[in-house]
């Protein structure tokens, strides 16, 4: 059974991220030869032109936090472990996009063409279990099947819930994980036989009542 290390989701805290690197080293020393499983982030892909990225694409983050995540990934892979790069996590009680939409603070950045990559928490859990059970090794993206352009996502929500489309605003270049724009492929994970319960964010909103109910609070 792999030893698991949780992800760093706050890219403004490089010292905390450094703790994950040291933690990986310490866990490896204690539990070797058991493999590690490290939950990283798709924010390590720094692409900005909307291209599709796979596990073979360059992962060269500009910020120190991202570079520390990459160091940790490399350590885990070198020791025959598993790295899962998580897209934006959402689920009941956790959906920044839905919360901002319902409380009126959502902004469509620029022309709204920025791609949003997400994964439902239940699909993340099932993906991790699947990778452990199949004894997979290496790096895997964990996200749903359908990246969504920001404007399209908010337009769908506005129509479904009969609310105004959020206003346009400037692109936030100072976001915590850095500004990127890419579409993340989950083809490698799917090739191992994993299938997401929620192929897209739209499917989850339509079929998971708790997701919407909690976001409205």
C-alpha cells in the first residue's frame, strides 16, 4: 500500500510546499521500499495558449511553489511511486466557481476564453483507489473529460438558474497558482480503465443536488 502525501493547494506558501518535499524524503526513508503516492496539482503545467497537455507535456511552473511541487514529483517517481496531478477540486461544500456565481462575485476574465479544468472529489477518490489497486506507477492527470471555457461555463449556469451572466473584468495575473491557460487530458488514466462518475462539471451540477445546495449557502 503506497504512503500518501496530500496536495499543496496554496501557491502563495512556498515554505509549506517545501515541507512536502522534506516529508516525502522522510516518508521514503521510513517506509521504503513501499512506494509513495503524492497528490500534486495540474498547476505545474504553465502553458498559456489553451493547448492540450498530457503527462508528457512540459511541466515548468514559473513560481517557486510549483518548482517545489515538481521536485517532490521527481523524487516520488524516481522511487517508483505514483504522482496524481489534480485539477481544480470541487464537490458538495467546495466549489469556488459555484459559490462566486451565486453570491454575485464571479468575474469573466478578459474574453472568457480561459480553460477551466476540474475534478469532482468523488472522482478523485476513485481515481486514487484505482491507481493503487492496479499497481500503477508514474504521473497521472486526474480531471474530468471536458475542460470548459470560463465564459461558456458561466453562460450555462446563468441559463440553468435564470440568473444574469457575470460581468467581464481584467485577467487576474496574480492568482495564487499563477495564470495559466491549458486543457488537461485524462487519457492516460482512462486507458487504465478508470471512468469518472461526472464526465463534466455540467453533469455534476445537473445530478448532484448537494453540490448546488451547499454553494448557495
